[in-house]
């Protein structure tokens, strides 16, 4: 009884007190209300516009806040450049830019050899520099490195129908510059470059149209498992493609549904013939990079990794310039390209109709790779990318690179990872990397010709292996969500299947080292 009385007294004490609302406003009648809030409709076929109401709508729709938001969407660099922390981020961006620029120089030298596209190296350098600047202005991913990527460049092989390199003597290294004294070789070479430029131009047009039409919304519906699986499959191709540089041996590449497995078996069979020097250099690079993970450097409370990639490239380039090593390098490639630079000119618009299908496939593959990589990096750093803006940016990059007769550009998995892991915070690191690459290629390109490919392979593999975590996590993913696990397997299988279909359609010559164009 006592408990019930206490509850009753408590409820009476805190019973809601009624409120009285006092509303003061004018009392309207129908005539006054219509006069103050008049709405004019069409009379006798003419529409009278209320000027005050129109001005009110214009002021509401075209405010300064909306204009500023539109400018930040179109030019994302305005946001990060105003919020850039020079004291905290400058050192990390400088070190990351130096590392990416030094890696991009030897990578660019061997790109043409691996994809059978002997594009003048300075053309690729100038196009990559301008594309990096364009992406810094229009792109939304802070750690993205734009340039040629072997996975995408390999798809250009089927475009070169009129190339004079069908017999393979150029690929095998027996080609010399004197062959260009024959008029047919010179004309065919220029025709091949024009075909590449036209394909790149049309690819840029398609990507630009996709971005302006808002087709980047499809990236919103990509689950994390699908993105991780796609990047894991790309990483597998990269690892297999670098085996020739690591082992220093020649294998016969297979084409077909299971060629990926056959190539691995061939490498295992050829292990007794492996080059011990290349293996030793590769192990040295991997061990040095692994030790570097344990070194912690902080600058103004922000962690910065020691630039081990920078030290390895400079150290081995200097060492090989003094000591001759029995290992592969990029010096042979420079003797195969007829000239180092071709002046920019307009693509041949008359042949665009012949490369529509190839341009469509290139635009889809390169766009998906760029968006997936940007989404993966952005999720790691807790920010969001604008897929439509990235499509517009990469479309402009490819439009510009077509005038330099270059192949299709996209985001590079290995260089983006190096820029991210080296302490790059904003796109200022991309500007530094592009500037370093341009300076070295113009003034000091010969210094990197003797850099062993095994060292470069060690740097690439050390930064690409973490993307294989999607494969490691398959058992736990199956226990958590079977649908996501099936999506992961399907994405990896589709990526491997696309590669095998291309290899089956455009097989590579047997017996040439490193000509699997699907890695980097």
C-alpha cells in the first residue's frame, strides 16, 4: 500500500501542466489574403510573370553557397589546397613524389617493350606530366598516380593491325634503327602511332561523356568485396608478369582458358636455369623494403615512411653505372625506338569508326580500374571520391595524351600504392612525382637505363602484395556472408577470364621474356 501511495503522489506531482498558446497575427478574409498572396495564371494565351516572385526564386537558386559548392565539385583541388597543412604534410608529399617519380622513369622505359608499343619515351613523359596536372585539378582521389598501365596498354595490341612488327623480329631484339631507312617501315610505324592516338582520343571522348552524363553512379552500387576482388586479380597478373624480371629466364607463354596456370608451371620447370644475380637483387630489394616497414618516423606527429624505394633506385642505378651486372635492364629498349620524340599533332579522325569497339572496351576497363582503385584508397583514408568527376578527369587526360600519340592512361595500381605508403597525403605528391619524372627523362634518362629490372620488380611486388588480402580473407568471408564470397570469386574469375580471352585472341610470341602484358 505504501508503494502504491508513493507512486500516486509521484504521478500527481509530475502531471503535465496545461499550456496556453498566445498567437498574434492579422485576421484575414478572402479578399485580403488573395491580395497579399496573389498568384497570377495564364489569361488569353499569355503568361504574366510576377517579377518579385521570379527574383526571389533566382536568389534562392543562385546563392553564393551553391556557386562555391559547384566550383568545389568541378575543381576539387580548390578544397584541399585551401586546407593544406604545409608543416604536417609537406615532407611526406615530397618524399612520396620523389619515390613515385623515380619508379615511373624505369617503368615507362619498359612499358613499350612489354606491350609491343614502341612509343617514343619523351612523348609518354610529356603526356604523363600533363595528365598528372589535369587530374590534380579535376580529380577527387588524393593519392592517385595517373599514367600508362600495362593492364590497359595491352588491350591496344589488337588496334595495331597495320604495324610492321607482325613477324616479331622487333620484339626479339633483332630490330635496328637502320631498318627505318626502308620507306615502308617508316610509313607503317607512323600509321601505327596514328592508330594508337585515334583510339586514345575516342576513349577519352567516351569517358568524358560518361562523366558528364553521370554514369559514375554505378560505382556506388559496387560492394567492397567486388572492388577488392578485382584489384586482387590485377595484382595476380602483375606478380606473374614480373617473374621473368625476377628469375631472368625465358618461358613460352600460353594462350587459352588456363594459360595463367600454364605460365606458372613453366616458370617452375625453368627454375634450374634462373639467373642467380636477378634473384639476389630481387631478394635484396624485398628484404630492404620489409625492414623499412619496421622503421617508424614521425614529423609533427604524422607518421612518414623512410623512402627506401628512392634509396634502392638511386643506389642500384649508381652501382650498375660503375659495375656491369649480368641481369636485364632497359638499355635494349632505347636502341630499338627510332627516335625519342614526335611532335604533337591531331589524331586521324577518319579512322575513328574502325576503332569504336576497341575504344569502348578500353574506356570501360580503364574507368572501372580508376574508380575501383580510388574507392579503395579513399575508404582506407576515410574520405569519399566523386566517380563522375574522376571520369571527366581521366577523359580529359586521354584526350590530351592522344595528341602526343600515347596509349590510354588510367590509375596505376603500383605507383598509387607507393605514393600512399610513402606518406603522400594530398595530390601535391602527384605534382612532385610528375615534375621529377619530367626532369629525369629530359636530363638524366640514360642514368636509369642500366637499372636492373629485378630491383624494379621487387619494389612493385612489395607494394602490390597487400592487395591479395581479398584472397586470404575468403574463408572468413564465407563464414560471414556467403553472397559476398560468391561475388568476390566471380569478380576475380571475370577479371582472369578477360585476360585469358585477350591472350587467346592476340597471343604473344613464344620464347620472349616478360611479354605477358597484363602485369606491371
